């Protein structure tokens, strides 16, 4: 049995290496594990996913390889890394705000103590015997000074903690830049988008959609960033569920999203964009503090089709031009129409 297993693994190995060479994939551990599993057909879902990529005749990017590995082969701890990053980010935001509030209260308390000390210093003139007054004053001033020193130490500790949290958040942001997924929405991030667009730009029949939430700044200003984040998450979910025909959604930046649609036509692209626009209109988010329901959410969408000789940047600029025109004409629409 063991001999058969060894023979089978060698046979799989002989098939794996040519596959790596054929598709110009480096023999990195992740790539090897992915293609070995593909050749051995140990995961029908993975094989189906890779076959779909191969059918597009688009070279498999490093980011796509990592995504497939994460989705089909990585262990539970690796899969939960993104969820852990989300939880840690949320905790840091809350803790940072708590410390900021506490520092403000501590500063106010210090001012009150300072005023109290000044008032106590005048008791000497209130008519009690000098010894009694001075004894009281000495004790109270001593206690006040002790509280003041404690408050100053507390403020210093809070300042240090705030500095450490800021440094940690910066590290998390840098880590997120090196990752493939947006921490807030779970969509593929801008780094992944740039790589995938560059790969697909070599192929004909490529469409790009840029989706931008209308009046998003007003949502943040009127309801706060927590509600704004909930809207972004809900939008990402709607876009993801509306993707078909090989389309893929990305967090482009801020309140803007991007959809790459390969091997398609304008009719399909526009129909998909309209589906996404209508889905976003149905988003309802509840403010847990007030119970108020936030609706009336909309998005403008610009579509661009790659032309012969067009580079990825020019394609993005063309989609952005259509998006700007949709905004200018009143928002909550898809352009071009034809």
C-alpha cells in the first residue's frame, strides 16, 4: 500500500512540474501545493476553479494563486487571519477612542484640582487661628499635590499607550498593504486589483466598472464613521453577490469599488452594473444607538471597455470619466447607456 502511495506521488510529481513550466509558474511552495493538488484531483472544487482561470487564457497572477490557496488549501488558522485582523482593528479603534476620552476627563480633573488648590490657599485669610488654618492647608495641599502628581502620571501613561496604539495601527495598515484583502469589507484590495487588471489587460473583451457611493461624506458626517463602515460592508456584499460571468469585485479605495469583467460584452456588463446599482438602492442599515434606519443609499457606475493598445491606467481613466459623467448628470445611474 505504501509502495503504491509513493509511486502515485511520484507520478503526480512528474505531471506537476510540466504544468508549472507550461503556465510559467514559479515552483514556490504555495504554487507547488496548488498545482500538485490540481493534478492529483484531490479537490474537485479547486480543480474547477483553476480550470475556469485557464479557460480565460489569462496568466495566473501571484495574487490569484494566493487567493486560490487561501480559499481551498490553507489551514483554519490561516483562513481566520483576516477575521482576526478585523477584530483587532475594531478593538484598537474602540480602545483608542476610550483613551482619548479618558485623557480629556483627566485633564479636566487636573484643572479642577488646580482650582481647588488655589481656593484652599486663601483659607489662611478666613478668620481661623493661624495654626489651625495652616495645618488644614498643609494637609489639603499635600493631598492635592499628590493627586496632581498621580493625574500627571496617568496622563503620561495614557500618552504612551496612545503612541503605542498608533504605532500598532500603522503596522497593521502596512501589513494590510502587503495582503490581498481589504480588512473592512473582505473584498480583494487595490494591490490585488492592479495585478489582476494588468494580467487581463493583455486580453481582448475586457470590461471595467467603477462604482462610487453617492454623497458618502454626508453619511459619515450625519451618522458617524461606524455607520459609514456598515454601509461600505453592505455595499461590498451586494457587489460580491451580483458578480457572475467571471466578474470579480475589489475595494478600489474609500467609498469606491471596481469590478473586472473578462471575456464578455457591453450588454452583459451594463446589465450587471444595473443589477448592482439596484441592489445598493435596497441597502438598509440600522443605527444601534438610536434605532434609526439609514436608507436612500445609491451609487453611480462608470463602465469602460478595453481597446487595442490600451494600457490598464487608460482603462481606469476611461471608466472614471464615465463615472464622473454619471455624477454630473444627477448620480444613481450607469454610464454609458449604449
